[in-house]
C-alpha cells in the first residue's frame, strides 16, 4: 500500500542561507525566493545566517526582515565557517521541511519546486545534483569530480557525488541532525549518515550572481581533510598496510644480501642504500605522524567542547531560541 503524499499546503517550509560578505546578492536572492515560494502555496520563512560578514550584508538582512515578516536573520559574533552557519540555520529553522542553499544564486531557487515534489512523494532528503557547473575553472571541476568519487570509495557513508549543500530535509532528519554536535563538521556527509531515504534533482549550476567566491583553495583543502578524517578510517588502515609492505621488503632485502654474502661472497656497498633507506623511512614516519596528528587534533577539539557558534543577534520572523532548546 502506497503512503499518502505529503500535503504542501499545510506545511511551513524554511529556507536557510548561510551568508558571508554577500551584500550584492541578498536582495536578488530574496526576490527570486519570494516568487518561487509564493507559487508553492505553503507558508514559508527565509532565514539568513550572517557568518561574521565584514561588508553591509547584515544591514541588508535587517532591511529585508523589516520589510518582509517571513524573513529572519541570525548574526554571529565572528566568522565561524560555512558548516557552522549551516548548522545554526538548521538549529533555528521551524519548518516541516528545510531547504539549505548558498546565498550567491549559483543554486537556482526555482529548483526548490522539484525538491518539494520529491519530498511530497516520500523522500526525507532531496539532493540537488549538479549537471553542469557554469564558468568554473577546469582545475576546480576536475578536483571536485575526483574528490567525490574518492570519498565514495573510502568514506563510511554513502556520499552522493556532484552535490553541494543545496538540499531539502524533512523535519525528522533535521531533528536527528541537531543531535550531531561534532566540532569539525561536514554537513553533506553528516546528512548522508542519517538516512538512505533520499532522492536527487538534477540542475545546472549558475555562475555567481555578484562578488567573489569565499571558498579559496585552502578552505576547500581543509574541508576535504575534515571530511576524510571525520568519516573514514582508511588513512589509518593504509598506514598499517604501508608499514607491513616496508617490513616485508626489508626482510626480502636482508635475505638477498645474506645469500649474496654467504653463497657468492659478494660484498654489498651499503652507504648509498643506507642513506636512501633512512630518508625513505624517515619521510614515511613523518607522514604517518602527520596523519595520526590530524585524528588527534580532532579529538582535542572535541574534548574542549566549545560551542559551534556564538550568536550576536537574532531578528525577524520572531526572536526565538533554536527550536527544541
């Protein structure tokens, strides 16, 4: 027996948009969101999360909230990062379904219609999967392509490929997500860990509407390392495998030298071999210490148990604590 379709007209739909220095994009984003959400025929709220912006983004949010009772904002005391801003939006959102999207209009708001339709049909999480990434550098596209496929092989979760944070989540999944409070966060994998009842919507990613991307190479690298360390023990297992291979090769090398010396009387000059071996083993040990250090650093971060973010102000919709707090 098929489950009844969810009724969109009776729900509150929340849209969460983390913001960091996006002053030129907020008004166009609000205008397009309003058109899309009005067409769905449901109640809705738009929640901007200001991640310590240094431009006039917060002022624009205040203006939007003053002119539209369905708009709210959260402002951090400083920049805590995109993952923390996304988490804060999910903490504060009240919707029966919650959409996460970037504020730069690369994720078209019109795709929300298709996401809601998939949610109505019973999916708890609906991913926006990128079909094309307009005007992005070839190196960035290639690195993203390889990264997602690597993660699918080594991660302990079924991470969908070619997806970002653009997605819709049912309230039940949002409540589960709020129980995950680790400090080194990777929202995409955390959501994938929660449920397999998912669907995907294909879309073409647009160019950034205005401004420059805030995700430079260092931030992308850090996020990649966080995701691998948080959701895979493969690097630790690889260390054991490499260590075993080095041990076996050392035994074989020692056996060869022993046979050559005893059976054939061949003197083996060892200086070059010794130097190479020392550099190789020393480099391998430093690499292994670095990998172990990455895991230990995250344990240290979790033990400190500092909050994910600090809220300086909340405005619009209603000034409230996070849902369930």
